[in-house]
C-alpha cells in the first residue's frame, strides 16, 4: 500500500500517499490504518513524521483516533469538511449570516443542477420525503425530514464538492444557532410557508425546470435566513458569531 519516500519533505509525501490510497479505494471509510511503526517502516520515515500527518488528518475529520492509539478512516466521509470549515469560521470570527450566505449560494446551485439530473427514482424519493414531511406532526421528526430533503437535493445535484461544502455549512448553521429547523417547524405560519416552498421546489426539480428550481430555492433560503436571524436575536447577540 505504501512506498518509500525519498522527498525531503516527508509530511507531503506521507499525506499524498494516504490521500491517494483513499482516492483509489485501497483505504475505505471504516478501514483501520496500519500501526504507526508499520507505516513508518513502509514509508521509510520516522514515527513522529507519520504521527504528525495522522494528527493533521484527524483535525480535518478524515482520520479518527480511538483509545489505544488505533487510527481508522472516518466512517462518514461526507462530513470530513465540517471540522476545517468550522475552524476557518472560528479563526475569522465569522457571523452566522455569512455561513447562511455560503449555504444559500450552494443550495441554489444544487437545486439548479438537481433539476437537470433528477431521475424517476430520485423523483420518487423526493415525493416520499415530502409526503412524510407534510404528514408528520412531530417537530423533531419534521426537522429531520427537512434536512433529509435538502440532503437528497444535494446528492441529486451530482457534484460532490458542492454537496460536501453545503453539508458542512448546514452543520455549522445548526451549531451556531441550535434547533433552527425545529424552531421553524414549531411555528404554525412559518411551517405552512416552508411546506409550500418545499412542495413547489420539489415540483420544479422533478419537472426539470432549472431556472424555476434555482429561483424557488433562493426564496426558500431567504425565508430560512429570516428565521435564523430571528432565533439569533432571541438567543442573544453572542450567538451571531461562531464560537466553539
């Protein structure tokens, strides 16, 4: 799996080989990495050099370390961007509105792409999620279904970069302003408004109307931003800036 590193910069060489093995499928989500000693011998580098790379990958959410020192590839690779994106926002003292602006831009592009990629199976899945969302009276369940609907649209878009950054941005929003989706779902008027937006959005995606899907997602994101700022004001000004 690993070959000797002759480059002067061991860190880059080790990192490149691990990433390449993940890309090629030699290392899959959940796989345990060889022990540091074994990796160091295979790569021809020191154990501290291997450890440095593994800690960096752990910070990025690509590698998970368990008690006893074992390292394995993170099970949910879809969420590997969450940690570094969170760190970026923390270092910049970012405002929750900036997170939402990023999410909004990505959601709109995802909706546009999804409208061009939606298959019959995707349409069935979207209708199923929407039906469950509209029929459920449990706020927590509705919040989960809301997230599931947006996740499905992101996946239909077919661009893993957009999906991963979008997922990380959505997680950040929830971390900064806790219970965003549940708050919206518990308000009668807002829940009806959001349900109607979801219904029209899904219709546009299924019909393949790219421009309409993008437009409706933009309107939906503007509504979400309105409620996010409302929650932020209720929770206090400190909730507007990302702290961890």
